[in-house]
C-alpha cells in the first residue's frame, strides 16, 4: 500500500491542535476519580483515561479537512458506510458529526429512519441544520450535545457511529454512559479510528487508537467487541454491542 500524503495530514492535524488550543475546560463530575492528569503534550489536554492521553477537540475551523477531496480514496468512506448495520428504518447517531460528511452519506440509507447528527459546537449545528434542508433530508436531526452527554433520547438508537472522534472525548466515561443509555438493546456502537498499531500511518499518536486500548475502555463501560472489521486502509472499524 502506498502511503498517503504525509505533509497534508501532518499539516492539517497541526492546524487542528492550534485552532483548538485552550478550548478544553476543567470540570468536576461524579466520575472525575477515574481520570488522572499530567503535563499536556502538544496535541493533548493533559487528561488521561486508562493510560491514554485525550487529544484536543477538532474545531469547526477544520471543516475543510473533513470535506477534502482525497478523503474517499484515503479512508475508503464508501466501504465503511456499506458495512454499517443499518436498514431503511434504522436510527443512527453520528456523534461528532462535524460537517456531516458521514451524516449526509448515511441519510439515503435510512429513508424511513433517522440520523441524529450530534455536535457540541454552535457553528456545526447551524451548518448541519442548513445543509440538511438544502439536501432535502428531513430524517437528519442535528442534536446539540455537551462534553459529557450526547443528549440523545433514551433507548432509541440502533447504531451510534463515532468517526475519528472517540479519542477526542474529554469525558469518555460520561459520554459512553450517555450513548449506552440511548442505544436499544443489542444496539451497536461503531468506532472508526486511525490504527495506532501502524507507525507508518502519518497521523499523530494521540489521534490514533489501538484495538486493545479501545477494547479496554469500552469493556469497562458496558460494551463488548463483536466485530473487528479489517477492510479499511488506515482505520479500524470496531463494532461494539451494548451489554445488558
């Protein structure tokens, strides 16, 4: 496999970190004891969960990165969407939807269902609302989440999708609890993350995840890994199921 454009990826991720510096906030929650803290690395917030430093959140200023013309070729987006376990009436939550790159490609797959496009940034919510109307997708519903909750209705979601998002969650324990609460019994949570096992993938370390780390964190929060899809070029496609 030929390596993708290293300069483009490093530059874009560097700009993300710069645009997002200082956005992280310190809050005291009921689960705060599960986190530890250290001096922040360049791309991190200094907050650690189960041995992993959490990365900065991508600002909506990085929308051009999400919509780059090379993304389909680099990330096999169509293959990822083709492998989503959805039907015409499925309810999908695209958590950390950003510009809706996945949201608006999933919407035609669920004409009788719904796509919740969850974001925590006002600019993203406004953009998603406008674009869903322009594209004629009434099944797309933007949802304003928070750092600790996706604000999704309880027991309504068939598939929760996090594309290159989980590593940025400032409160992963709280967010996973919210996602689990929103999922139907046997509902699926899918993580698409750059492969942390492969050094050759030109993505900064805190923006990657290994299978072992993802399993460790999600199994501690009421999920089990039921599929490790190995069909994407540079990312994991990990399907977790809610454990009751």
